[in-house]
C-alpha cells in the first residue's frame, strides 16, 4: 500500500543506509533512485552499487527521462563498481528498459507461494 511505501521511504531518509537521488524536471520531482554500495549477492568479495528503487512518474515515462536520469545517477556515482538491480518478472517493460541501458541478466530468482 501507499502507506508502506511512504514509511519505507521515510526510513531511508532518516538513516544512512540508502542514498536517495531525486530527478527533477524544472521544479517538479519526476522520479527518484535509492541505492547503496554493498557486497554482491553471489560474489561477496566484490562490491556493487545496488539500485533498490528507480522510479519515474508514469506521466513522464517513454520520453527519455529515465535514460537521462540514469545517466545523471551514473555520473553522480562516479564509480567503476558494477551496478546491480532487480526487475520483477511481471514487468517486461522494465526489463526492456534496463536491457536498453546495457544491463544483462545475472541470475534468476524464483518463488513458490503457498496456495
């Protein structure tokens, strides 16, 4: 729910766990990214920048803003560390977006839920 997301975002802002970047178009916030440097899940000897959330407002999607915002984030990070993120399997548009930026599949995570 929106309350859970609001509380999670507030927690990120109150702690040093995550870095938050807002993406502006003029004076309007059109998106954000939350990221942190951490050990790679499958190669713990290697650090990665893990992007937990990357969000562009729906009204601003498919206009190049996400591509520009991600380029700005990379410039700001100014790191040679690999960048890691997760895409929900039910989001093929998100997967295509990240692949268009050069990301490639690294692992597949599966989930079995009780009926």
